C-alpha cells in the first residue's frame, strides 16, 4: 500500500475465529485498542499479546504480523484509528509540531494505562454507525486530530516519530533480509524499507546473494521450514504462515519440490517414532 491509497481511517474489527493479516507492512501510523479477545503483535524479533483494554500503536514503514484470537464463545473486537501522511503534515503545520531528532522507532509500542486515551478510544464506539458510513469526513478528521492531541499529551517525544516525513535510509541489505525473510510482502516494500528503489534493490540483491530475491526468499523459507519440522517438531499447519507462505497447499507443494517429500511425512514419521518409544 502506498501513501496515496485509501484506507479505512477508523476501523472497527470483529472476527469470530483466529485471524491473521495478509499483508504485514504498516503504511501508516495508527493507534488501537483491544475490546475483546487477544491481539498478538510480532515484529520478527519480539512478540507481545494485548488483552481487552490494552492500547498499542503500530508505526509507519515497519514490518509486523497480527494475529487476532477471539475469546471462548465470543468475537475478537478491536478499534484502530489511522493517521495518513497528509493529515500529519497538515497537523504539523497547524499546531507547529515537528520532529527535532531522528528516532529509531520500534514496529509497535505499548502504552501504560492511560484514562484519557482509553476513554477517547471507547467513546468512538458511540460513533460507530456514523464513522462506518464514511459520509461525515469532517467528524473523522476531528477525531483523528483529537487522538493526536492525546498522544502528544501522553508523550511529547512521539512528535519525533509522528512528524518524521523522511524516507527510510539505506541499510545493510544482507542483514535486513536475513532478519525479515519470513514476512510475506511485495518486493517493492522490501526495497522501500532498505532505502532503495526497486531496480537498485534487485541489483544490490543479485550482487550480495548471487540469485534473485524471489528465488532466495523461497529457498530461505523452505530451509527454515525443514529446521522447524525436524529440529523443533513443528507441524506444517503451524508454521507456513509464519514463514511467509500464503496457504498450506502452496507451502506443501514447494517443500516437496525442493526436498522430495511432503512436510506431513516428517510429522507422521516423528509421531510414529514417538509412539513407538512410549510403548
């Protein structure tokens, strides 16, 4: 998703079963609250679960995975308000906020309990029907600005993240890819996050890895899958999404093509051996 694509600026989420986001690239800053169930956020290095009432903020230009777990006999519910760049630039000019220092921001941050932020987010539920109708853009804009005011009241140093409009700087490509290969995003996202154009990304990638990005990603994910299946005794159904494969059948086909046998054969063999040892 690029800066000019439209998104739901205030999103009410409801899921009756476990749900994983398909795209793991944060194109915008956001503020969210869990209303029921459990929200699990994973940036590839750390994983944290958020319970009902917990507040969190996802950060622009970061890779992150979401898993939403509904409570027993209920639905997962959350509320998220997004801040696109146009809004943030206008807010910065209107209220004279600007980034003073360059901060290396995490993919997401956790908030300490805060009555003002919590009350504000919960109050948006009273506007759910109006906001879902998308007809009153002035009301949505007003609520976005109110959220920004409360965020800056909570922590004024957030201005150095929210109003930093610079593009990602060029980073060590090899280290970045080895850290983030399991994220299922388009190559243009990887290029952007490493501070390169798509053409430069592909050229640099070829020099470093001596193969194309798509081929390297496939092989790297399959090698990690083999390790998880054989050494960690994981199952194919538990790992394919975490490794960046879109569905189980695609993963199984690719795995068998590379290694000569289906991933379920490893699981079945391990189960059989375990049963024999127990008996």
